[in-house]
C-alpha cells in the first residue's frame, strides 16, 4: 500500500546583522518543517469510526530568543546559536515489524470478552466435572424405577438413591448456570465494543553546562564560544485504539430449546426429590437432549474463541518527542568586554509519530493467510476482506 507524502514548512523570524549599528544583512530562520506520509485519516472522527490508515509524520520546530550584542563594534547584532550534539539521539521511524509485538500485547489486554472466555471455561468444566456423563444419565431411568418399586426402602443407600439425587441436582444446576452463560454470550454477539490501551510513557532528561557557538546571522565568519546550559528531554509514548466484535452463530431455535430445558430443571429443583417426582420429570429424556444441544453450541463457542472475535478496526500509535533547550549563561562576543551579549536561547523540538493498522485478526496478519472460516466470519460481520478506511 503506497502512502502519500505531504510536506509542511513555516517561515520563522528574520535575524538582522549590524555593523556599528547599521544593518548589513539578514537571514530568515525556519519555524517548522517536516513531512507526513499518510493513507488517509480524519483526526476528528478517529476513535469513533474506522477512518484511518497507516501514517508517518516527522516534524521539526524552533523557538528563538536570539542573543543580542548590546554595544561595541557590532551593537544591535542578533546572533544565531549552534545547537550542540548532546543527549539521546532523536529516533528514526520504527519498522512495522518491530511494532507488531506491542500491537499483540495491546489486543490481549483490551479484549472485551475476557469474562466471557472465563464463562466458556466454566461451561467446559460443567460438562467435564460437574455434570454426570451421558451413560450415567442413561442409567437414571433404571435406578429411579428400582427406587420407585422399593417402597419404604428406597432411601436405603443400597439402591444408590442419594447418589442419584445428587447427580440429578448437579445436572439441573448445570443447565441453569450454562443458560445464563450462553445468554450473556449471545447478547454480546454482533455488538461493537470500542477499547483503548496506553503503554507506560517513558521520559528521560539530561543537562550539561558547556560552550556553544554563536555567530552572525548569515554566518559572516565571525563566531565565538560562550557558556550555556543545554537540556535534552525525550518522551516516548505508545497507545492502541480499536473496536472489537464477535459473532456467535447460534439460532433462535437452539436457544428456545435451552429455555425449555431450564424450565424442566427449575421445576425439578422446586419439588421434593422423590422417586415419583423424578420419574415423572423423565430427566433421562430432556437431560440427554440438553447434552446434545449444548454440545452443538459449545462447538460454536470453541470456534468463537479461535476465530469469532475480530477487530472492526485497530491502530497502534507511537510518538517520540525530543526537545533541546539551549540557554546562554552570559558573556561577550569576542575577546574583552567591548561587545557584551544579553539573553539568548533556542528551543528545538523534533516529533515523530507513526501509526500502523491491524487486520481484523491482528497486527502483521495478511489477508491471504486467513482461513476460509475466518474469511466467512469477517463477511458475516460485514467487514469485507480489505482494510477498512
């Protein structure tokens, strides 16, 4: 994808050079210059709509307080300051590849369905640990019939009545719990959730007192070293903005059947667990049906965990700012005290911003590498198969 480069330049102040109070030249200094590579973006709506694309911006700005010679041969002269090479170097644009790892970290920390994934785990545990097996449920009919025909002896543990009651209650509670979990999943399906994440900022600042070079505007060849304080401050920021959506391909008919099983479970939990009550509820029938239906939904949920959650849009932005401030302590232009200087300083700010765009399945993922299932989910969510603008 090609980016369009846009240049920006702003004219700064004009420095005037004098000799014995008479102007003999001047020079126009830059105020700001830089460029921007962009694939289209709208700052007003970014974060609310997917309106951006890859972006790279570099800019340099200056703020001048030129030292002035207040007397002597060059009185009135405004001097330029040579900014010394000191402190951390301003970064170069990072590669997309070097940012993919941070993008993946940001996504993992902002996935809006993490509680849902915990619920999915609970569903699996319900089936694996908290619910009797299908062969166990199939044995309930025989065990209930034995208890029913045993008269007053049905409470005797030799008939396994108490373990049977425990199994039935476990199933009923699992049916209720799983329905609430799946209801939450379904309500969140196809809804867009906007998220953001910021990595910790990093700021370093170093200073030194040293000599700096001052010279006439236009560089007449006359220059001097004077004492100055130099401070370099560098700030690094990194953040992520995106919107998630997932699709649970489960029909109204499936959920309707689950509601029926919940009603059966709640009715059974609401009566005294006698052999007659359990026999009349026929748990071996609806219990096995529940297993079959929730099993189909669990297959869809498993696919959801692997492929169903996608990014409607996602961007990782990095920003580096390096500020150099030079302030002249004081001194004279030349030897002796004939040409005293007053004031003097310059602030140079360099900015680098870069933004990379994610595929619906993450940063660094190409559309050609997507599976047919992933492409089908993207289509179902109406995202298309090309990066959105």
